[in-house]
C-alpha cells in the first residue's frame, strides 16, 4: 500500500519536475508516524505549516502505523531498502533498539553545527530524553507523564473532596476502598499496569528506584523500591477496589463513570475528555509518589528520528525535525492530545502555549510534573521488549492474586536477569 | 452423456474409415498449461516455506544485517520453553472447545432451517452474518458485552443475583470466553456448508427408508441424513479445526495473550516472537512446528474419518 503510494508520489514528482516551468531543485521527504488516532491532525497541521515556510521541501506521508511497535517493525523491515521513510517518529522506549542497530542518524554533529539549541527551546534536559550513550538518536516530539484522572462525582459520593485530591498512595487506596464500598459495581482504582512497563516504572522511579545497576548488568528493581511498587499494586487490588481489568475494559469503565480514580498517561487526556463528555465531572491531579522528595516519573511519547542517509535529504530532514519538535510543533501537539510540551519555549511563551494552561486546568497536572521527568528506561540488548513483557506478566499475577507481591518481584528479577545480555 | 460415449465406443461393426485417430496422451501439453500455476505456487508457497525453514536454523533478528547459522538450537530452545508449551496447550484447549460446538450447532441449525420452509432465507442470512462481519470490529462489541462492570451480560446476571464472571479479565475464564466468540463466528459458516450437503441428499432415500420402517425423525437422521452428510462433515470438521488452531484476531484485539499468558495461542506467540520481540529465527522455528502439527493433524484425521465416510 505505502509502496504503491510512494511510487505514485515519486511518479507524480518526476512528472512535475519534467513538465514544471521552473526547474527548481525540490526535496521530497517521506515522513512516517505512528498512532494516527492521536497524531494525524497534528501531523497534517505541522507539515502544512512547514511546507509554507520551506517551499523547497515537500512532505509526503507514508501510511501511518497503528502503534509504536508496528512503527518499529516497519522501520526494521524496510531498513536498508529503498522503501525506508526519510523521517519517522519512534516511541521513546524503542529508540534504543534503532540506535543500537545503527538505523537512525546520530544527531550530535547536526546539533553541534547548530550551536545554541537552547535558544530554540531545546534544553539539555529535553535533549537527554532521546539520548543513549553519547548518541543523540532523535528529538523528543510528544512527551507525556502519568497523571491521576478523577471522577469527581464518585469522589464526592464517597466523602472525598475533589478540590483536595489524595496526595499519597495511602490516601488513594483509602479513597478507592470507599468508592468500591458504594456498591453498584463501581471500582475504586484503575491503574494501567497492562501493556508495558511504563506505569510500573512510575511507581518504581517514584520511590527513587532504578531498573538496573548503572553498568546495566544487574537487576536492581527487586530492591526496596521495587518491592514497595509491587506491594502497592497488590494493595490497590485488595484494599483500593481495583478489579482485574483488561486495558480497554479499564478505559471504558472509567469513561462510563464506573471507576473513581484512574492512573495513566496524560497523553490520553484529549480522548478521555471527549469520551467522558457530560457523563460526569472529570478532574486531573498529579500522580502520588512513594518518595515525594526524590521521586521521578518516566517520560512516555515519541521522538522524531532521521533515517535517510542522503546528504541533501538529511539537511531537509533536520530542518523538519527541528520544526516538528520545536515550539510551533509543541503548540499543536499539546492541545490536540494532552501530551506535555517537549519544548521549553512553547510552554512559557504566550505566542505558543503561555495562555493555554490558564484556560485549560485539566492539562495542568502533566505540566506541573515536568521537572520530575526522566527517560523511559529502555533495556539493553536483543531481549529488551521481552523484558517489558516479563514485568507485565508478573504484575498480572499480583493483580489476579495468584502470587504474593514478594514472590512476584523475585520471579520477575530472576526472569529479567536471564534476559539481559551476558557480556 | 458419459454413458452414451462409452456405449458408442463399444458399438461393434463401425466402418474403420470413420474412426478418428486415437487420442494420444497430451504429455507435451500438460507442462506449459500448468506452468503458470506451478510458477506461482513455487514463488508464493513453496519458496517462502523453505525460506522460513532456512531462517529457523539461524539467529536472525529483525533489522540486523548479520545472521549466524545455529543449527537446531532454536528447536532445542522450544523444547524447554514453558511459554511455547503453554501456548500450544491453550491452542489445543481452544480448538477442543470451538470445533465440536461449532460443528454440532451448525448441523443443528442447518437441520432446523431445512425442516421449515417459512423464513428460510431470513434465518440463513441471520446466522451467516457473523461470518461476513469484520471480526476485529465485532471483537470490540464482544468486549463491551462481556465487560465486567458496564457489560450487559454481567449486568443481567447481577439483576438475578448472580456474580458475573470477569470474562476476559480473569485467567480462569478467558479461554472459554474467547471460545464462545469463536463458536459464534464459525457456526454460520458450518451451517451453510451443512445446508448445501442436505440439499444434495436425494429425496427418494427418505421415501425408501420410510418404506423400510424408519418412522421417527431420529431414525431418518441416523439412517439417511448422517451417513449421506459424511463427506460434508469431514470437510466441516477439517476446516473447523484449521480455523480454530489459526485463531489470532480476537486474542490480539481483546486480550493480547493476557492475563499472564492465559490466552496466548500459537499464532499470537509466533507473531509476538517475530515482530514484537524481533526474534525471527525463533519465530520461524515455531512456524515450522506449527506447520508440521497442522499437517500431521490433518493426515491423521483423514486417515480415520476417510475410511468411514461414504461417498455417494
């Protein structure tokens, strides 16, 4: 499909080049992106604006991939063939695979050439989200952190005060238990532990824990922080009224008004607002941290990467990457999705999003947590995705009550240790 | 027609001059005529299968530019892989639930529809609808129906005071829930096949059976319908098993193999190994095993059933 479309686009371009009155050199960039449900409108807007400002570059979109994983597969399949897109957007936790396989361009030299990236709103902190071992694999495009979504009506019914949301996990669990006790099939908590290790790392990093030792050879998430994280998931089920939802079931139950407190990415905010509509009053708040002082949160989202090896195209691709990840791109992404701004300039300048947050309080929860964001940990070596699944599988044992949190964390550590590269 | 030709050939005393040259075996013509099909078969079926077998002997990972020949290591790993064994077991349980149910219900519906002339087309269409609907879209509907808090099924159960099971969310019920969807999806297809088989049974056999004293419906079914449906049943059972073993879409859309791998089936494991974990070598080994299993199952089944099937 994309091949046909690319071929058609190339043909059309060739015709245009042959017949056009002025033979101006024009570069066409093939751009690929994931999750069209979130990003299609955003991408169209950004590309149109970019082409208006850069008339010598044309943006042609490849068929988007439904998820980050599908996008990664497409790139890996087409790497080294003529079909490989010139620019893509890759999930932050999958960037390392492409970087280790040398498929994405190292942006370090381009950044050095640019000089002052800070002036464009790219602080070193923001750049570090897409950096692995000295290589700049991409520029963070859409970034998110986990927040708490509240059904204010249920919270009030259970005797809580939505203006003073729970600040600690103990308060969350107590409130969740009271919401479940209302009966009527209401659930207290929905914590998005399914799918990948992102929300687990929110609990782990929130207690100051780490996944692996600094040399990346030994599992460290079975330490006190990881044990506390697993125990907390167990308590959510036993005391906080969290059912064993599948991922879509949890989301649907929340927007249907049957869940009191939901914990997931702020990137889902726009969709949640649209789906809840007027069914109940939706509120958001920062996610509690086991260690309120030194706790950190993982950064979800994706980064724009350059795949083309052609020098002329690379220049155009760099311009597009800077533009998309720059302040204008962020000012389109944030209201359109709920992601937090990945650009310091965009967040503060009234020209971009300075005024947006004053009028859209639901979006503040993610913004207020921005200084806690650290990279979404990506495991080294060939088994990195399998490691993620091992964590999810063991969490589901805790949620189903077939293993104690202590046993589950031990099993996870043993499984993951075996999957790490033996060097 | 064939009879006429044969008797014409046997007819004696024909003038030899009128005899046409005897048809020679068209040995030279067969190959060019079947070549297009053979080339396509080679290109799109045989070569890819061989390629999968070749890859299964390597450690190839998607996106890597190098691969190493590892012999039978991937197969040896499979033997000790609890995940693969679990997924094999899940697939068998699923097939064992779906195949008999969808074949028997399909047969029952076909008999009921065949027996009554009113509304025949309507019921045929209604029961066939799940087959033509897009299963990924319908999976979403099932997901809502079986939802533990807002799903109508559990709400009805709560109304009568029964605790609704957490259909797709609990590892105890998830396979049965998926099997339920699988049966719903394939019953219509089996029904249509059985209907076709039923119309092919000559009416006079029933008349003959009646003369011989087969009075009850059950006797008619046992003595005429069931034996005459033999070839159809063989085909339906075969295709049902293949389809059940190939289950993927509902697992991918509804459970992603969870909770805790309780609904991981073979195709899903292969997909995950190859395209999510990127370990193409290991996934190819699984594919080869899957293929062998399927072929073995079919051969066995044909051996057993073919002997007892009466072809009219």
